[in-house]
């Protein structure tokens, strides 16, 4: 059943969510940077020559020449992705849960539930398992 989080639990879960968001905003851009650097170093200059029967990969003697610009492109894309992930607006949809019956819905402006209870932001609630009535 859904129960109200204590103020301390709300702060803790907000901090945890921020930590998860920051970690994702660092890991995905780093991977993107690596992938873009590899693609631009080893493949990009020759992509146009595929049509003319040229090799797909860049010759080894060109790798070091290609690396700096590929690295710069990768880092710029990574930084852009990081900023986008950190500061992009979150979804305006707020999920609500009924205090009494546990029904869940997207916020539609009505906070009264048909059971007589009222809907509250699900971020302020937590799920706990019901205790069994008796133990065999
Ligand atoms: Zn209800």
C-alpha cells in the first residue's frame, strides 16, 4: 500500500534521484564522446569514397592526423549531451496516487477520488508491502 514519505525520506529520495541523473548525464556523454571519436578517427574521412570503391577504414598513417579533430568533435558532442541531460525540462506530467485506495493517474487537475480520498503527488509517497493478517 502507499504511505506518505516522511520529510527526511523525501529529501533522501530527491538527493538519490539527482545523483542518478548526474551519473547518467556523465556516463552517456562519455560513451558518446568515445563512439564519435572512434567513428571520426577511423571511418569518417573515407565514407565519401565508399561509392567510388574506396576502403571504409582510414589508413593507419592517417589516424594520428584525424584524432585531434575527432576528439574535439567527440568532446563537444559529449558536453552538449551532458548539458541537455542536466538542464532539459522534465516531463510536465505529474503522477498522482490516491491516499485512500491507491489508484494512480496522471494529473488532470482533479484531486478528488471516487472513493472519497484525494490524490497526491506520487513523489511524496512510498510503497510498502501489506503486513499479513496472521502467520501460519
Ligand atoms: Zn481513491
